[in-house]
């Protein structure tokens, strides 16, 4: 039992090391690697090479699959080049398995020591994150050494032999076990290296090890399918095509596994190297032969997973890529793009609001309500996306950007609610009783509406670009708009004193309308505070009130029903 526990702990260390390497390489070079994958699609060979290179760095074909599936789901990459990248990813992870199979135990202490020193001295920098990746690589080599040491007593342990007695050479059973193991560890690399080590120790036969290797490839494909389940139809097609490629290779090779075993046994006495070499050659030959068939496979995947017409009718986030979570900076950029999309929808709602005010347009009123429902959906998705961003890896500038994004998201959602409230007031107090504003009152509302639209556009521009001069202009516009609202409220009271019939009938509605417009205008102008605060141009009294407002809005962004949003950065 102690021997088995040692083996399990060494295997856990191997999985943890690969996780560290994958995570930190993606955090440092995630944006560049994603750009390589998204641009290397002009030729099939380039896409294949990009898959090999990127997967060799992150040491995980599953990580590459998640990125590529998300690209296809967003329409950034076509299905055919995506499948070429996935074939390259299979070769890349096989090559890394081959490299790690060599005896590099002497390198492990150097990598761990150097990585720890680098990480502790430069923890919050890119160099520190690379130091963590180096630690992970050292842990992988150390784990392989521990696995080898743990398997030595297995040849003499009766209990261990009984445990592995189920691996008797049944091709389908052994393949299934290899697939399950790769899925559980989220690493085909770990499954292949363990199979090779167990073969060298005599715990399992060479034939069993080969079946485990093929099963590990299938398990990795199943994991990619499960990871792509949350994507749209286009994204799921990539994982399906990759899985079909892996399955076709297994179907071809498994009937000849006895012959393959004989050939490997004749060529080398080093069974560990024989298993690893089979893994590399199997994936290289399989992917090389299947590369010309990516176009027919694309057509087959489209036929198996046809487009769902209902997908177009459901509002979904376009830019909240789950694969970007390993790169917080990129995740924040994606969230920013989605918030700007919400801003465009608020602009459409405002544009439709004026015909409702001026012409009692009930069709536009219904459109506003539908747009507000879409805004609410995107608002929730952006909040939950930001909640999953790893705040531990954010620096001070990124934390500020995180706060800016969530604050604008809240403000835009509140603006949408205000617009809907205005529409409801118009329907009950103006459209239903067939009342109209006075000519002067309508002119005032139209002028405020025009300035409100302009401030929304300027506010979104300040959020996107962070331009100081535009932020100053926006803050000045806020004060001007506030004065305008007071002036128009006063002129409305003057019209009431003059017994203007239309003003009397719509008095409460008119005052509520210009007040709601001022409230929306303040929400749109809030993007200026962060830019001015960073430049040190906010008055201390205003900075205090702004900080309180931002804290209140951030707390509102974390209602109790979102339990995982309870710990902001």
C-alpha cells in the first residue's frame, strides 16, 4: 500500500507540474500564442506548425483545443484551419512526451532552485511568472524520477500485481482504462509516461502499455469535447473533428497492436523508450496522413452538427472567451469589448426613445424593452466573467481596470432601467391619455436628448482610450448638463404659472423625464473620474465622493446570489 501511495503522490506531482507550466506560460505569453494561432491560418502547413509550436510550449493539447474552439466559436478562425491546428497540437504534445522521457533528473534541482529564486525575487513580474513555469518543469522531471523509484518495488509486491491484474491484454479494456486515466489527470502526457515506466518495471506488458497510450489519446479528445460543450455549434465542431481524427487512428492501429508489439520488442530492449517512441510515431504518422483530409472532415462535422437557427435569436456574449482566463490581461480586454457592446445597445435604446417621446411610437417602446432584456443578460454574463478572472495575478493597474469595467457595466445597466422607466411613464401619462408636450417643452427634451447621446459616445470613448482631455471635457459637460436641467425645470414652472394647458397636463411627466435624463447623464460621465483620478486632477472632496460611489457600485455588482463574486480584487 505504501508503494502505491508513493506512486500516486508522484503522479499527482507530475500533473501539478504540467498544470503550473501550462498556466504560467499562458499568463505570460498567452496573448502572443493566441495571436499566432489566429493568424497562422493562411496555409494548412502553417496552421499545423502553429499547433505543434504552441502545444510544445504549454505542454497541453487540451489548452490548445480550448483556445482554438473559442476562436472558431467567435468566427475568428475557420473550421478547416482549426482542425489543422489540432492535428499539430497532437504532434506537439507527443514530442514533449518524447523529450521528457530522457533521463533529465540531474536538471530537476537546478530548475527548481533557479525558478524559486526568480519567483521570490520578482514575484509580480513576467519574469516571476516564468520562474513559476520553470519550477513546474523541474517538478515534472522530479515526479518522473519518483515514479521510476516507486515502480521498482512493484515487481515484488503481490498486492500491487493483483491491482494491475485487470490489465491482461484485453485491447478494448486497456484502451478504455488509458482514456479514463487521461481524463482524470487532464493530461495524456502523464498517462503515457506512467505507462512507459510501468512497462520498464515489468508491472504491465508492452502490449498493455501500447493500448494505454492509444487510450490516452482518446481520453484527451474526450476532455476537449467536454471543454467545448459550453461553446456554440461552431466551437463544438472543432472538438468533434479532433475526436473523430483520434478515433480513426485508434480503429486503424488497434487490430494490429500485436504486430506492433513484436516490432518494438525486436527493435529495442529499452521498453520505456519503445513505448514513448510509439507514442511519438503514432501521432506523427497519424496526423501527417490525416492533414490532407481536414477539409472533408470539416464538411462532415458541419453535417453532424448543423447550425441551430435558435442560436441567432438568443442574445449571447461575443467576446467573453473562457480560454482567456489563463491570461487575466486578455480577459479584461475581452470584458471591455463586451461592455462597449452593451454601450452600443444603450445607444440604440436612447435613439429609439425620442420617437416614443415625440410621436408616441409604441413599436419603438416594445423594441426598447427587448433591448433592455438583452442588456440585462449581457450585464450578468460580464459580471460573472469578471468574477472568474484570477485577481491574484492582477497588478495595481489591472485592478483599476477591473474596477472601471465593472463600474461601467453597472452604470449602463442602470441607464437601461431608467430608459425603460421613462417609457413606462410615457405610456401611462402621455400615450394612454393622448396628451402632448408643449412646443417649448418638447424642444427642451430634444436638446437634452441630443446632448445625452453625445455624452454617452464620449464616455465610451474615454473608457476605451483613457484620453485625459476627453475626460476633462466630459466632466465639464456633466456640470453643464446639470445646470441645463435646473434651467429647464425653472422654465417649465414659468409655463405652469402662465397656465399653459399642455404644460399643466404633462407637468409631472416632464419633470421626471428631465430628472431621469440628468441621472443617466451622470452615469455616462462617470468614466471620466478614473482617468482624472489617475492624473491627480480630481479635487480631494470630489475624490472622496467618487471613491465612495465606486465602492458602492462595486458592492452592488456582488449581490448575494452570486456567491463566487464575494471577494473582489
